[in-house]
């Protein structure tokens, strides 16, 4: 059922970390790298507010330093309009908490939240295959964010192949050193200059299927990390530092960077790492792996 005009809704847009990121040297017919990815959402989240309006507009807090039509939420709304033959006339306001160019999926999760919000307004079935196609057209990680539980994605990282039992409540420390973010496109270009070997995938998938946390965190891997660290040398320093901290079960680069993460034994350990990172002048945050993706509430 479509929502009544005049109502606004709030949609949580959670960040993600990659427990596995395997970039293949070869590309598909679209020119995209083949990518295998296992992702889980965390409770660090943007909040997307969406309401009917006379025309489509997207604004962020804090304000973005690029044109509105380049925002992933704007592109997602336009794509929904084209897919369903309707004008996507909504005012969209995004309260940003996920850093930009951090490897945490901020633009992708904002796009997914926008897609689900518009689908809710228009009374669409969230399982309509056109919604998944819209998500894929906007960006590689967007389809993952439509779901919520940990998932294995392949293709260009844009096809959800398998969903796993959530790792709910697992503590994560997030650290981002000083300096500019890492452009995903630049990271892939650097990867092409010297492709890194693919890490083993099946041991992690088997562990995820068994929900064996000890095994899962033994197989955390990211072969895009070396290229990202070449672009942002401080990140190499941060990953070396975070791996030396107490009660760290696994640590790696988040996506294409510029954030590194540590899976911790306790929330206290994650908090200690975040505080120590801030003392070094870095951005530090504490999160937990969560059980669901975007959550819609009515205003």
C-alpha cells in the first residue's frame, strides 16, 4: 500500500565493512573488475529523511561540496522514476555520519535507503526485480544494502549470491588517519598496475555457513588493500598500528579505504582503540556488527 501524501519517513542507512574483498585482474563485458565480496553492516549509519515535494531535491548535513545531481541518492531517485514510469518528486535530506571516501559504503547505503523509501511511498513490493536492477545501475554495493544480513556478492560485487546468519553485537573499532580519502576508481587503477593475488574465498564462505566466528575472523582478507595503502601511506601505518592493539581478532582495510577496522574481543577493547586513535589525531569510532539493513520509520 502506498503511503499517504504529506508524510515523511526516516530511513537508517548503515555502513559496512568487508570481511573479504577479492578483486580479479580480469574485467567483465561492461569493463568492471570481477569482484568477490563478503560484507556485513555495522551500526554506524547515515539517516535519510524523505518526503513528497514539487520536485526532486537532495541535500546533506553537513553540506556536500559537489553538485546535487552527482549525489548517489539523487541518481537512485531518478533511476526509480525511469524504472517505474513515475516522477520521483521528493525532498531528500541526508544526515551524514559515515565519512566520505572511507570504504564504508556511505554513498551506496544512502542510495539503497532512498530506493527503499521511494518504494515504500509508491507501495511497491521490495522484492520486485526492477528494484534490484535499479540498485545495480547506481553502484556496485547498493544491492547488498537492500537486504541487511551478511552476504556474499560476486559479479562486479553487485550480485547478491548468498546471505548468512548475522554476527550481531560483534565489536568493531574504526580508524581513519589524517589526509584525504581514497578514490575507489584510483585504487582500482593502482591495482591494475600491479594486481595482487586473490586470497582464498571458500574457507571464509564455509565458516560463514557454519557461523564459526573463530574461523570467520581467521580468514578476513582484502587484496585491494595494498593499492589503497600506496595511495594513502598513512593508512599502511594505521593498519600496522591497529593490528598491534590488544584483543584484536582481525584487522584490515575497509573496502578501498581510507578506513581500517579491527574486529575486537570486547566492546571495551574497541573503545580503547578508538580513543587511542583520536589521541594520535586520527578519526576513531566504535561500532557493532548488526542484524539488519535499512530501517524505515514514519515521521
